[in-house]
């Protein structure tokens, strides 16, 4: 766009490049309208973002469980407690062995131990525990157990599962865990 401004007589036309104030205002208005429309789209479905985030968090915990089951050579158990609205990852309680060969303190820096009714050796350590957000439902698909669980073995296998993460709306995500490979995949319900 070439304009010659008469009030700048000493400047050549090559030095008179730039945008007018009107052009800048039009660009700012277009950006403002686009940002407003984007804001309305996000505000219209706030649960969708939380639903997707929760599904991704759970799949990350499951991948973590599989990787650590293989690397640490012990079982990791993922469970969903619908009553307490929490999902957690547990592992076996292991003992450190001192230089003298005697059992020492508990291994790791885990904060919470869930003891079983049988004895202390069978207790589990909580590795990860997260609350299920309000308005969302997380459960094993078609499971009748009170607290269902998914076990990852040191060989990389799992007990296999289909976890449904849903909201009050019709939208839902399914997290599939392959029984043989332990691979975790998220699929959106159509």
C-alpha cells in the first residue's frame, strides 16, 4: 500500500511505509472477536476439558504402572474405589537389605501403607492416589467387584481392562488395557 504524505516533504516515498491507525484498529477488533468466540467455545463445555484431562491422567498412571512393573520386577495394582471417589496405584511392600544381610527399613519413600487382613508381609504400598473430580464417573466397564483392580506383572502383561471415564453429559472416554502387551489406549465414545 503506497501513500504519499504531503506533510512529510523531506522524506522519500520509500521511507513512508507503515500502517495507519485505522488499519491497526481493524486488526485488533478482529483479534478480539476471535478470542471472544474461542472463549465461548471453551466455556460452553467446561466438563469436556476436565473429562479429557482425567482420562489422560489415568492412562498416564497405567503406563507408569506397566513400565515400573517391568523395571522393578514386581506387580503393580491399579484400583478404583468408587465409594471414596479415588483411584490409586499400589505395589508390593519390599524390604531393603543392609550390608549385613538383615532386613532394614521399608524400601522407597512411599507415604501410605495399606495392610491386608492376613499379615504384614502381604501389605501394599500406595504409589499414586488421586481423587476423581466431581461430576465425573470412573469405573471398570462391566465389573461387579466392590473394588475392582487391574494387575500389571513384571513380564509386561496385565489382567486386561476397559475403564470408562464419563461425565454427567453423554460424553465418555474408554481406556483399553491390552491383556497380553499391557498397552494403554484411549478412545472417545462416539
